[in-house]
């Protein structure tokens, strides 16, 4: 089972007209360098400020296929004072690779990072 994980951070220079995420630290194959809010799973998570748990990425409208091996994905926004500062993006090589336990702990991690980092 292949995993790819990483962060995208808010590109402050893209505000307010075209909010964009830029690739931050990651593990795995090189991913998309920039993603507009509302585009793909990452963009939807950023635009809605909600976790996106996708069992089958092929069924997600507008999914961006940065890695053809990705079959499922979970994306968790890091929100600080009402603003999405970054997202945690984890892809899995099998469908249904994530569950509510993953959601719970990744959301916990996002909360810790939101409080601990100087955004």
C-alpha cells in the first residue's frame, strides 16, 4: 500500500483575489506545485475549511491526479483565527484507505500545528 503525504501552505501573495496553496514539505512522489482554492480535494478542503475524506478519488468531481497511484485521499485544513494557513494531504494507493480514526487524529494534529506554529 503506497502512501504520499505532505503539506500545502497558503500563498499569502495570492490573497485576496485568487487564494492558492503552494507545495510545502512532503514525502513521496513530487506533487502539484500549486493548487487554487476550490480545485481538487485539497482546494475544496481549503475553500470549505472542512476535512475531505475521499474513499475513491476517481469519483471526486474535479480531482487533480498528481499521482496516478493514488486511489483514496484525506485532506485536513489547518485553520488559524478563521483563516486556512495550510492543509495536510495524505494519499493512499488503495480505495477506502482512510477512516474516521484517521480523520480524528489528523484533525487533532492540524489543531496542534495551528496553535504551535508561527503562521
